[in-house]
């Protein structure tokens, strides 16, 4: 056996064992060995010490057992010895110990030197500690006390002792004679490491708890039992900060600007006595004022957001309660939790994501409006869980024991997977999106009872929104770039001074003093003036009588409205009112519009007499035992149809071919129909009824619910002309024909045999009905003209008239019919039912059977329905187009609807074509469609969300190049996330400024992503209004917001910022000339109060009065929107204008300083009063030279500042000599210097105005 001790590192072991070091030695059966050993054995041990570690993670453990097994009596294997080290340099020690020493004694001694401790030698080094052996200490005077062990039985004997390493004990294995020595060390280092580990663990836990994104997971929601799992609170939060993050984030945003960071460093340098110049308050005062203004502004803005959020979160809802006597309690929406069962009334906003449990309709269905979520105007039907719908009342929900297993929260609003199951296993139902009510949808009719499954940030609505971000205006970024140029000028000027002065002595100290002297070239007052100017612009916008109701929610970016190149707008509720109006009907030989609709009404009333006679005849024949099968009205021989048959058939078809259910608001809130829906009464604050503005309306107003507002408009029109839908359920429909005597109105009853709903693929819907009295079976079909033209019988007017209506922006529908015999319908019903039961290709077979019926239909009429536009939408879009602003419409609605609105709103110009990008699914399709669009220059583009994804995936640069060059773009079927992505792509590809306008929750992401977000406060909710930077009551205000207020804000801020920079440049020029003349001394020209007063009392009011300046009037800006095009080029503030002001500042500063030196040679001691007076007068005159339109406050500011300075001359005796100032020489020489510095500039301005006037001067 080898005599030396191989040293091993056990870094893989647990840190909990760090308090004890183990020395393990295996004894040979024959006894102990001496210290000396051969070189070959030593090499073998070195080889063994480097063998591979076992899979258990412990070195030296072989097949005989593990390390823990060795401690408890198992074989140690062939290892000669193992030492376990527990400190951070164990790897280094192990490498040192294995480097190849002559004997183990030297190895252990070297290890002792590395660790600065004395090690007892065991095993082959020193006296062996075998049976009765003693252990000697290596490199120490201490000794280890040995002991004896008897090998009686199988008991292991432990021998303890003390040494320099502390108390140790030896355990001998009686089986193989191996022994283990335990050394107990000082635990101070271990305890300190334990405390550090505990602190590290606590910090990591806090970080994961507070800052790690919440893990989204599936959940089980109990019904009738308490849910113990914690979920996010149900709060709407548009705030940027909270109590903890407010100050750090605001300061970070401020010092992210180079201007503020520079002055912070300058102010901090004044705490160093060697480089201090003047008084510290001259640096800390302006900086502190800037920060206080910013902090107060951000606090006010965020407080307003908090108040608006609190208003929405405080909306009360009914929550079912088993303990309350009334059965429910009113709670604010922010207090709702997962598992609560709430009741949502008609026209109420759904506060969180729900699973629908019960509805007031016995069929378990309810309609919801989702335009605030997905932008679609169609009402969506939702179905209650069948088991809970069967319960007799809502309170029974507390008595059942059931649960819902729902998927983890996600942002897909069109899919949902959940399972409803009873605890006893008696019921197990799969649920889909049809059983849900997403947050921010609105119950259109009736009452819905649902259980909360997602709250707050886990709702579909919030997950489709982006987090609010702090927006920085383009003007601020441009000024930030200019300040970096000015900083380079400061360094360059300081370096020139040092080169002239020489780099002897403590040159770096002089260098920094020069930097401080010239630091006023970067004026800290720039931020103050700009922030105060922005607050003034915001106040003006909110108090403009022409755009009443405008609210500025973010006062940091009003200038952005003057640089907009792209406006991205929603459709529903933004461009349109989401109110459908029946505009026109064409019957083939005659066309009717709103002016002639009453003629149709008179004709229906005139023909109602024939109906009464036929019904009377039918009743008499039936009473005599006969039966009449004569078709009603004009369904017989076409050659004998009298006048009015076209109108009657068209109106009846429109009254029957739909999916509309009548609802009436009677005292009991019950519908006439058997499928009645309980309404919310008239107490709802946002009650919406689709009305038709036309004469001759009936006294009793009917309300309707349907999936599409188009169908409601059609049914309302039939009611207007005398044929009213009064009842409907799944199997029947009842119409009421208005007669001259209202007491004798005729009722027509129809049996619904088949219903074919509208789909985006078929683009049509149909119904088969049987008239109850005559038994006549009729198939009615209505749809888009592109599909109906091949279905109806030949005609020569449909294509032309549908094109005319489309150009007017109307939604067109073609209505046709086909009379079926009993044999024809029976044959169709048999084939149709067989196709519906088919296992394979069911959809294709059902479609084929339906199409067999859609042949040679009789064309009845062509209808035109208009989605009523917001007020003044057309002239507003025309103004934006003439102003060079490209308008994109991003909507979640259907392609056909989007195209109609684009035409009716004149989003697409009269001379512009319209290119509809076909649905693309592959790269080849996208390539072909883009090439096709490339050949159509000047056409507007229409694309769907799915096609947009494919184009962006394969041809992003090419598509964006074509789209951004298009005069207008319409994106339909866009999700909220896609809207934000489109905005971001435009920003990145073009670098231009964007403005997003929307009114719904589905527009929030787009509004927050845009450079300027505008929310419209509509009747459907305030979520977009709260999230926007600006809030307006209607879309037409956007024109004046951009063309007038945006223009003025940008122009004023550009002039203000450049003048403030000029004010700093001119005083820096004076300082540089002064230092150069007076032996390159780093001494301030103006001390203390003069420096502070220069940028505050003496020049602040005239300079800030530039925010009242305007280049053109409001009427001119709106009359000539082309003037807005120049603003997007950024010419008002550019490097060209910046360097012009730099030259002006250098010229004026040089004239003032050298003029003072030349004219006042004998009175040089008064150089401060001379130059400072000329400087103040020059600044006041330059303000007057910059003004384009004078305001009375501007004149007052000039006079007030001049008066303040004159008072200072008399009061500040520390800086001015009163007797010298009142001398005649002082007055005329200061006037001369001021005139020389300003007169040439006035002459240049006059000549430029005459020779090359700006465009706005030509108009005025």
C-alpha cells in the first residue's frame, strides 16, 4: 500500500457539512508502516489521486461502497487516504498536493503552509495511529494522544484526543481495520458563510417574489365552495408608477437626458473647494427647480391616471351571496375575485373574464357586443352551461358542488378550453369560447350570470394590451443631440484655453475650471422653459372652444402632434357610430331612398285590405269544412301580378330572411316572443337602440337583438313601412301588417323549416319558411352581390346598380327567393339531413346539397345599408390627406365592411383605385400578390390580418416599402396585438412619427405604441380614452389637433429652445473673450446673483413669451393644410438653424465684449456694468426680432423685464456704480454697442422676408 496521503477535493458535496473536516485512512492488516516509502509508490499514489470521480459525486469511491458507507463501516476501497477540505481554496490545495512530492510528509507540510494551519500527519506520514499507535504532529509542537482498540466482537472502538487542529476522534472499523479521524475546527468562518448564504437566499426570494413574471397556469375554479388559491386583483391600471418606483423612475428618465446629467455633474463638482467657481446655489438652484417641475408634472399626470382608474374600478356589480337576505350584494369591480358569481345587466360592461352560467333567456343564450375587444360590430351569441341553466333560480348555484377546470390565461380571444364537472361525477361538459364572456365586452340584451375565472392582468383584454411606456418626443431627442454638440464645444474651448495657457502645474484643475466657466453654453433653463411651454400648450388644447372635450393626459409630447406622418385609426366607433341606416332599395325597375320610402308604406297599407279579405275568405271556407290552399297575395301567376307586388315581395323577404329576435321594454321587461329575453330596463347608463330616422314611425318602438346590426337595420326598415316582426322563436315567426285602422292589423304566421347562417366563406344566409295559412314553402336567400349574381336568374341591372351603391359607400345585399313544392322540399330535407350525419367530408356534402337548392332564384331587390359615420369624418380625412398625412385603417371587422367604410368615409380618394390583396398562405402566394400590387401605382391597399402575417414573415422590407408608399392602407381582421405591431413596423421602417386613434379596449396597445396616442371617449367605454396621451370626443377634432395645435406647439418649442441656447452661447462668448484678454485666467466675469438673474428675472419673461407666438392664424392652417407638410421635415429645428444661431451668438458676444473694451479704456473697472447692460438690452431686442405675431403679454413681458433691470441697477450697489451708470457717456456708448450687435440682424431678416419669404407669408 502506498505510504503517502493523496489529497482530494470534494467541491461537489453539500455546504452543510462544512463545519467538519474528515481525515480518512485505511490501515494494512499487518500493522503500521513507516514514514519512508519508495519513489515508485509515491508515483502510484499520485496517479490514484487523479482518477475519475464516481457517479455519486465523491472522489475516490470505488465499487466497494460510497463515501457515506465508509463512515459507517463499509469498505473504503483501494484508496490510501482521503482528506476533505471545506474552504474556498480547496482546488488550489488539491492541485498543489498532487504536483508530485517525494513523500507524504512533504505533501502535508506544504498543505499546512498554504492554509496557515498545523496538520497532524496520519496514515503513512508520522507515527501511525493504528491499534495502540500514536499520531505525531507535523510542523507543530503539539502531539496527538493515541489510544488502543480491542478487536473483541464486531464493535468499533473510538479513540479521542487533542491537537493543534482542535479536538479530534478516531473511529476504527473492526472488519477491515480502517480508521476514520474527525477533526472539529473553529466554526467562525462557517457561521459567517452561513449568514451570507441566508442573506443571499432572502434577497433572491424577494427578487423572485416581487419582480419575476407571474407564472401562468391552469386552474380549478370551484362553484359552491371557497377558492383558496390566490390570483391577481381585478383592477384596471394605466399608471406608470407606484409609491416605491415613482422617484427612481422619474429621476432615471430625467438623467437619461444628457443635459440633466451634465448639470448634475457640474453641480456635484462645486463640493470640491479647489475647482469651485462662485456659489453652489447658482448650479443647484436651476437643477433643483427643473427636477421639481418635472417631478410635480409626472406626479399630477399619474395621479390623474390613478383617479380615472379608480373611477372605472369602483363601478358596482351584483355578486351572489348566500348570507345576504336579498341574495346578492353590490361590490366594486376591483373587489371581484376568481370564483365569484356575478350578475351583469343589459348594456353593462363585463368586469372580468366569466364563464356563462345562466341567462334570462330560457334557451340559455345571450348576445354580447365585442367591438371594444376585437373591433367587430356583429353581436356574438353566447351560451350558458346546460346544467346550470336548468336550475330554477340563481340562488341554487350555491347549493351545487361543481368545479371548472380552465386553461391557463392567454391572449387568444377566439379560443378557450375548459371542463365543467360535478364533484359526484354525474356531469362532465366540455366548454368553449361560446360559453365565455370576456372582460370589456357588453351584454347587448337580457341578463347574464357568470363565474369569474380570470381577473386583472390575466384577462384576455389586458393580455392583449401593452404596458404603458414613457414617451419621449422627437424634439426632445433632437435637443438632446444638440446638447452633446455643445458639450463638445465646451471641451474644445477649454482645451484651446489650456493650450494657450500651457500645461504647467496642476493643469487638470485649470482645465476643469474652464469647463465650469463655459458650462453656461448648455443652459439648464432650457428644460425649465420647455416643460413650462408644454404645460401651456396642453392648457390651450383643453380650453379651445372649437374642440371642446379635449383632454391632454400626457403633457410631455404636445410637439409630436406637429410632426405626424402616419395616422392609424380604428373603424368601429372611431370613423363610424356603429349605427346602421337603411339608405336605398332597388327593385329592378324602380329605386327608393329615404325620400320615397313612405310610398312603399302607403302601398303596403293599401294592399293590407286584400290580406284581410283573403283571411276572411279562408276563415269562412274552413268553418264550412273546406280548406283553401290558395297562395297568399301575389305568389301565383306572374303574368297577373297587380301593381305593388315587387314592393310587397321585397319587404316580406327582408322581414323573414334574418336571424333577428324582437325585444320590448314593457313593465315586466318580457319579450312578446316565446324566446323572450329579460332586459335591463331604462336604468342602464349606456343604453343603445338602433333607430331609423324617417317619417311615419309607429308609436310603439320595438327593439331587436341580432348578431349583425345590418340585419337590425333591415328589420327596422320593414317595421317603418308597415311590416313588423313581433315574435320569433327557434321554430316560428310572426309578422304584423299595418292597416289604415290600427285595430285591425293582420298577423302572418310562418314556420321556420331550415336556417342557413351567414359565414365569411359563403357570404350569404338563407331561410326556408312555410306560411301557416296557405302552407306555401318559400326559400329566401340574401348575400353579397359577388356570389348572388351567379345564383339569381338572368337580369341586366344588378351588376350596375350594386357598383353604384358600393361607390356611395353602402353595404349592398342581394335578396332573392324560390317557391318550393312539398315534393321538392321533402327531397331536399332528406338529402340535407343525410349530409349532416355524414362522418367524412360533412362540410363539403352539406354545402353541395345547399347549393343544389341555390339555382335560378327569383331576384327581388338590392338593398343599401350605411354604417353611419361620425360627424365631419369625410372633410377631416380630406384635410389629413391634403396635409401629407397618410391614413391607415386598422380594424377587426370583415373585409367587405372595411372596404365599404373606406369608400364611404372617403379614406380612399375619388381618383384612387382599390387593390384587395387576396388571402395568402404560402410564400409563393405572397410573392405573386406583392408583384401584382407593385404594378398598381397610386392604389390603396386592403389586406387581412392573416395575409399580413405571411407577408411580414417572408417579405417584410418589400411589403413595408409598398405599403408605406401607398396613399391609404386598410387592414381588416386585425387583432389588438397586430395593430401595435403595425405601428411599430411603420416607426422602424420609415423613422416617421405616428399617431394612433381608437375608442375601444382593443385599440389600447396601438395607442400606447404610437408616438402620439389619441383615445376617443365614446359610449362604449373609456378604456382607450384613459390610455391615450390625448382624449377627444370625436374623430373630427384630430384635424385641428394636428394642423393648429400641433403646428403651434412644434414651432413655438423650436423657437424657444433655440433662443435659450442662444442666450447661453452669447454669455459664454463674453466669458471666453474676457478670459483670453485677461491672461487666460479662469475667473468668472459675472459673479453670484448676476448669473442667476440673467437667465431668470431679466430675460425669462420675454423669452418665455415666445410660447404665445404664431406664424399663421387658425383659419389659414385649416384652409391651407398643405402648410403642414413642411413640419415633418423638421426644418424649424435642425443643425442648419442651430449653427446660424451659433454664428449670431459669437458675433453679438464678440461685439459686446470688444466694444466695451474699446469704448471704455479709461473706465475699465466698470467692465461688468458696461457689458452686462449691453447684454440685457441685446437679449430684449432679439426677442422682439424673433416674434412673428405680437401679443399684448409679449409687450408687457418686455417692459416688465426692462423695469426689473433698471431697478437692479439702482439697488445692487455691489455690482453697479450708480453715479457712473447715470453718466451720459455710459448711456450712448451702451446704446451704440447694442445697436451694432442687433442692427445687422434686423437688416438681414428684412431682406430675407422680401427676397425669399416663407410659404405661410405668401398666403397671408
